[in-house]
C-alpha cells in the first residue's frame, strides 16, 4: 500500500511539473478568462431574472451564515456537492482536449457569478456583506477555481504518460486530489464562519 501511494505521489509531482513546464500558457489563458468574467460581472447589469435568482441565493446564504438557527455543516455539505458537480464536468471535458474551450466558458461563468455575488452582498448587507465577501466567498472561490483550472489543463497530459488501467487510475486520482484541495476552501469557509463571522455578528 505504501509503495502504491509513493508511486502515485511521484507520478502526480511529475505531472504537475510537466503541466507548468509545457502547458503554462493554457493555465494563464484560463486565469485570463476567469478575470474577464469577474470584470464583466463587476461592470455590467445582468437581466432581472439573473439578478433576482442570485440575489435570492445571496439572501439564503446570508441567513445561513449569520443566524444561529442554521448550521455551518449544512453549508459545508452543500459546498462539497457543488464542487463535486464542477469537478465532474471539468474532468469529463478534460479527457477530450478539443473540449477545452467549454472549460474556459465555465471559468468565465464562475468569474461572472463570483463578481455578481460580491456586488449583491455589498449592496444588500453592508458591513456584514463585506465581511462575508472578503472572508468566505472570495477565498473559497479562488481555491476552487485554481484547482479546476489545473485539473482541466493537466489531465490531458496523463494520456501521454500512461496507458490502460494506469491511465484511468491516474486520471481519477489526479481529479480526486484537486477536488480535495478545493474542499480545503470549503473547510476554511466553515471554520471562518464558525470562529470569526458569527461571533462578530453576535457581538455587534
């Protein structure tokens, strides 16, 4: 068992090195597209339907983060499920390099929604909205987005390095690794909510 994990750790390290050596331009492109989505979300007004939908989500999230009747664990569970959906889609797309543009569209969408959500929190909830955006929304989304980008860019390289069962195993392990990294953002979100945001809200 230890030999297996040692071998997979070495494979993942080599894969990451190769990713940043050979596909850095794709990582930068994905980050650029994410930034464009953020800018568009910051400077444009969405349709009333889109705004109302995400404003409703923001209100639900605000209630869940600020009031003792709700449980931070429920937020963690929901974030885990949402991240799993994103990673399943990105992983499936990354198996076919020609579908990489669709991954870019997803990153642009994430950037747009992130920016729009921050705008809604700042406009509707004032100081508590700013705290929520700075300490909960932004860190969690940055970690998840970077993990998604590296997963999308690096997975095609596995096919060139492995064949047969080893290819499938390494693909799944690599995706699982970055899914786990993305969950560190969700865990951070839960800890900050429990130890900082809620105590401050109750105090003031």
